[in-house]
C-alpha cells in the first residue's frame, strides 16, 4: 500500500507554456528597450529558465526575434482585419487612424515594432528584415484593397501614400504630439482616397 503524502506537487510548465512565456518576455523587452539592447540572458532571467531550456525553444536570438515579429504581425493583422468595414474604405481608415491615435497615447508607446526592428537590422537579407518586409508587404496590400474599394485610379500609388502616412503617424505618436495623431492621420488618409 502506498503511503499518502500531503505534499502537493507543482506541475511543470508544458513546452508550449514555456515558449509562450519566453515570447511574452521578449515582447516586453524588445519593444521597451530595443532588440539589440536586450540580451538572451535578460529574457532567460525574467522567465526564470535555464539557458538550455531557452535554446531548446529558440536556437538563436535571431529565431526569437523573428518569432516576436511574427507574433506582432499576427496581432496587427487580426486588428486590421477586424476594423475593416466592407464597402466603407473611409470608415476603415477612420478606425485605423483612431486606433493608432489611441495606441500612441498609451504609456510605453514606442512607435511601430517593425520600423524599430528595421532600424536595428540594416541587412535586407537578415531573417529579421525578411519578417519585417513580409508584414509591411501585407499592410501595403491591405491599403491597396482599401484604395481600390474607394475607386482610386492609381491604387498602388495611393497604397504607398497610405503606408507613408501610417508610418509617419506611428513615429509622430512616439516623438511628437500623440493627442493629435488620430485627427491629423484621418484627414490625411481621406485626402489620399478622395
């Protein structure tokens, strides 16, 4: 007969839980402090794991950075898809402007994670830049679809203008007058698709 113990064992986190915790810490650290300024050791310490455990999930820091950006991209794509109003491109752009304006007023806002990452990784062949470029291409296509819905004759040109406005608003929200970003961005968006 087994002796019963009153000790409770703490279940070990699953591999997916550990990976998620690493990504959460990377998300916080990379966005707040920069990618190059955040060491793998800092993330390992924050999560409370060993280096072996870390490298079991991410062979290199670059792999972690790409996973971080893919998570950021998935979240932004889901948001952009959710605010899209079929048949109402101006309404979609208005919602986008309001969202960027609201985000830029939050404490800890540091602009666009993709622009920040691109500034730290100059080589266009680097896997980090490839991830950045893939997401930016998706956003450009999103803008092209909105421009087409608006009946703009030069869809590609309008999409690039909308992208430039979005990028500028993200930077301005971080460096400038964040309380006026939404209204200024909405007016600029409308002028492109009018």
